[in-house]
C-alpha cells in the first residue's frame, strides 16, 4: 500500500498569511494526488485534483504542485473560512489512501 | 445540483450485518464510479471500497475484504454497501462519494461529491 505522510500535522496561522502544507508519498504516484478540505461536522470537499487542477468553484488562492513523491498545497492569503483540516489522497493505486490530515488553526 | 445521501446506519452488535444505501441525483449515475469512505470521529479518512460505472470492477480495503460487498443499481441511481461480520473497529461515519471518472484503477480518480454520511456503531 502507498503511505501518504502530511506535514505539519497542525499549523497555526493568521488571516492573510501564506500557508503551505506538504504531502509525501511512499513511492512515486506521478501526479495522481488530490487535496480535500474538511470542516467540523461536514463531509470533505475536493479542492485540487491531479496535483494542480483546481476543482470548480474553489477560490484561486488555493494552488497545488508536485509530482512523483512530493506535493504541496498552498493557500496564498488565508481567509477566515479556510481554517479547517486538509487531507491529501493518492489515486495512483488501490487501496486509495489518505494522509493523516493537517489541522489549520487560527493564531 | 448533485445530491448524495446515505442511509441505513445504526447500532448493531458485533458479528451482525448492516446494509448501507446511497441515493444520488443531479447527474448521470451510470457515467461514474462510486466509493465508500469512512471516518472515525476525530480521526482521519479511510477508503473502504470502490465500484466502476458498470459494476464490473470492485475493489476493497484489506480491512473489509471478504466481509463487505459493494454494489450498485444504475436503474435506481443507488449505491450499496453490504457489511457482514461487523467488528468494533468498523464503527465510523460512512460516506458515499462520487468519482469524477467512470473508472478508478489506473486513472487519476477523485471524489468530487460526498454525502453527509451515515453513522455505523458496532457494539454489544
């Protein structure tokens, strides 16, 4: 199985900050990497697919990059509604696997 | 508008069975693969199973293989998860998720719409 490791596990930041979350795969997954945002009590929401493609309706302050084993999700200027938990997920091979999550909190 | 709604969760004793259902609308159901993903409250996400658009490809996580069966009825726009021999570690919120592709093996699939989830609690 492909292991996905996110860092950091938690992060404190302020509105307006630029934030980067990292995801590392245990083997190369090309660009078969998705990012999700989850708020308390809600289902996850797809933000990015194939590493850098923005899902319809997601603000352009979100961007993704990477290929192979190392990926990043960047939020260019944090907004109040961005405080949530973020998960990466690989779709390169089954079983499909998620990172452990990064909780983004208000400083 | 795409809608995904799970049902069938509840409290069940270890070793018993439960069948989850997922009703969808707002898109052509038989154009897309579908998945079940679960989450223990306060913990991370675990993919449970996926099924291709025509039902021919069904894949399971090792943790449920041999106990859970995924199926779909394209005529009823519905996805199912038959869960047998339930264990305490199956306790979780179960989400039904739509893929943005018709298949999910060997392609860059992604879960683009999710339901609110249905809670399954396995306890005596």
